[in-house]
């Protein structure tokens, strides 16, 4: 019996002995008799038909963060690629990869990567806890430098009209629980 390659690994048994659902992985990729239209699930390490991707069913299963490879493709790209400014920012953006028994992310060895560097300096975001990466930066709003003593940054008192010296205060005062949003 001959079946279309699109009916392979589609979670529907077409062959008497389920041969069409035996999706072998060779060298970590989804190869089956030279076919290249299979999708590899990284969370469960199985192969599925490309026709099953983004069909609103979780064929790959979910990881501990409820992430599913075959349904969250935009998240998959984001979690595999990270901007250099996001390295060692205190937030894990990349998918955790286990290497030699250690979990690796975009936050490893951060003692060698300071929060104040060429990529984060004067980008109008506080990458350092007290905003030292934004000290002595030119302001296009006032066309001049605005200097505050460092002890006034993040001290609980707003000294700048836009509150940029107190980003943690503004976030905590306007925080809303995620269960109230949609």
C-alpha cells in the first residue's frame, strides 16, 4: 500500500502495523526516507508532520513553563535568539539548554558581563540596578545633560519630571496582577 508523504507522522494510523507513525530521528533531525517536511519537537524530542504545526493542538506536549513547540512558533524564535542588550539583564529570555549536566541560558557567567557596557550605555533603559548605565547621558528632551547625584536615583523620591530616576517605584505603584488583564 502506498500513502502520501503528507500522511506520515500525522497521528493517524494508515498502515496495519502503524509503520506510517514510526518517525525516526537520525543525527538529531527528523529524517525519514529523505523527507524534509517533518517538524522536530524540542520539548519531547519527537517528529510530527508539518501539517500538524499551528493547528491549535499540542502534538509536541508542553514543557514545565507550558510552552509548546508546534503551537508557539513566534515564541520559539524569540527564545532561540536574543539581543545582545538582553544578556545578563536579570531575565532569562532563551530556552534553557542542558550541557554537561548544567542548565545554560542567556544569563550565565554574568560576573564577566557588567550591566554598564557599550550596548546598554545611554539606551534610556536601566540595565543596572541604580541606573549607573544611564548616568551623564545626553537628553534629547532638554537638549542638555541632566545630572543628579547617584544617591538620589532609586531612593523612593521622584526628582525628575518624568520619574526616570525612580523606575522601580513607578513600576511597583502601577503594577496590576496578570489575572485582571486579558
